[in-house]
């Protein structure tokens, strides 16, 4: 990575050529093939990673052991800043998506540079604030945007699940209600007319109407099937809502954790600023 390319990154935009050369001199270039773990969640770390080329997915593992992607970073993005500042464990897993090259800056090099150039703390603080704001907005969006996840259906095929949902949706529509009413009254009207045509005696609808046996049989079977369809669809929707709520809770919990850690690091940077240049803060 060249000094000019490093200064295109917002974190290092305010550095002069000598300062970028110092960082690059003490930095280490690492290359990773696709689908390779750079570091695991909860693994200790003390390096800052700057992507020179490629893409990296930042994910975290849920309590059930499932991996959820939190963000995808590309060329010029950086990650690992929280562990760089305090040497604590990583809050997520970094995995390469394509062939990736990253420039790593160690904690010792970073703090040594920070002591020699205290004005860089202002840039670092601004970048952390911007990342804090982005994570806050992301956490708010998760409350409004539905999480699209596959419905877990035990012993059911996806095609059957799709058919049941569509059938239940149609049964609950006003169009189906109108068709059902027309069908019932048409059946009653036709059979009443047919009975009068083939019987000389009159019809007393209160005491001795046509039995409409087949109509009752059809309605009984349809009611049974429709009840099964609606209950099955409701069960699937309830399962989907449960999964969505669980994932939304975990994502919000993760985002809240990231925000709190960023807030702590911001306080630490402010303390360093006050110690390095108390008259300027």
C-alpha cells in the first residue's frame, strides 16, 4: 500500500507523507485466500486491519451457534479498532469473501505513533464518533425493516408450505367470501327450482324444504380443510415471527454492545487528548 492510497482512508486522511511512511514502515502486509478466517469472535487481538484489496465479512455467533453477518467491508475499510485500543477480545469474526490483502498495524506501533502525534487523536475520535453514529442508525433500522429469514418447517416441503400460505390467504379474502355466498345461494336456488319442477306439491321452506344433503356434505368437508389450512398457515407465521424476533433481539443486543464499547473508547481518546494537549481541548 502506498502513502497516497493510505491517506485516501478517512482515518489517515489528515496525515502527511512522513507520518504515513512511518506507519507503513512498521505495518505488515498479509494476504488471505477466499473464505479464510482472519480472527474469531472472542479471540484476543491487538491489531488494526486495513483492507488493501478484497472483501471481508464481519459476523457474530448466536447462542444457538449460528453465524450472522453484521457487515461487509471492502477496499479502504478498516476493522479491529476496538481490540487495538484496549487489547480486548474481538466482538465478531472476520472472514474473507474474496482473495484479500490487509495491512496490519500493531498496538505498540499505533500507541507510539499516537504519543508522537497527539493531534491524530482528534481524527481518531471523529472516526469513532462516525462509526458510533452509523451503528446507532443501523440498530434503529433493525426495528423497522423485517428480517428476511427462511421459515423452519419440520417435515414439510417448501412447495407445500407456499401452497398452504397462498390458500389460507385466498380463503381469508373478500373475493372468496363473495364466491362462497354466490355458490351457496345458487345451489339452494337451483335445487329449490328443480324440486318444484318434478313435484306437484308445494314447498314449505319452514317445515319441509329440500334437504340439500350434498351441499351440507360439501360445506362440512370444505370447512374441515379450510380450518386445517388456516391453522397450518398461522403456525408457520407464528414460527416466522418468533425467528424474526429472536434474530432482531440478537442483532440489537450485538449493536448495543458495539455502541457501548465505542463509547468507552471515545472516553479513553478524550482522556488521552486532555493529557497530551490540555490547552487545546
